[in-house]
C-alpha cells in the first residue's frame, strides 16, 4: 500500500521547495532585504545560527524587528543581537507589540544602537536615508504578520 515514489524525485522536490518569508531575500527598490518570520526563541536561534554563515556578519546587521507583546522579546533580542548590530524597532501591524519604553526596563539590553519607528515603512525609509546601504542585508524579522505585510508592501512597489 502507499505510493511508489523514487528517492530522486523526493530529493528534487525538496530542492525546488521554497517557503516565503523564511530566509528569503527580497529585492526592494534595487536593495536587498533579508526576511525571516522568526517569531519565537527557537526560530531566532536558528536565524542566529544561519547568520554565522553570512559574509562580514561581524560588521553588524540592521535588524528591523517587530515582536508581538505576548512573545519572549528578551530571549529573541538576546539571541539575535551582536556587538555591532543596530535595532530598528517597529510595531507588528495591527497587533499589540513591544515598544522601546518596555525595553528600557530590561537592563541587560544595550539600547544605544536602537531606534523606534511607528511603522516598518519608516524604518525602511531610514535605511535608504543612510549615506551608504548597510554592507550586510538588513533583516526584517520577529513576526509572521510583519513579514507578510512587508512582502505585500514590497510587491506593491514593483507595480
């Protein structure tokens, strides 16, 4: 009983499989933005591990990060942020989200390189206003909802 499927067909199918919003690079106005819907500690840990394979990752990453209020933001931040990183804190659209005033209560987090924005679109505008685009792809992450809204936004810009 069952299906007679060749191992080579399974392997080929897996090679062609994509998961939108998971370790995806999106070209936005001729700039590349890395998106990953890491929304909890295990996913952040996997993203942090993947980051270790990126060229020049030690020079810092701009994280466009939005996390829903009920998530363990501290664990996500502690896992993702490294020495030379910048945090662009954004709300998750239409969801209660962590804000800068909430983070200031957590003493272990260095907020010197953190900027809060009212929307992810404003965080993207900020990146475009920099003298030079960051050497590593900025990463938009922290919420499946945030990633979905960014992908819709990016697709509208292509029209």
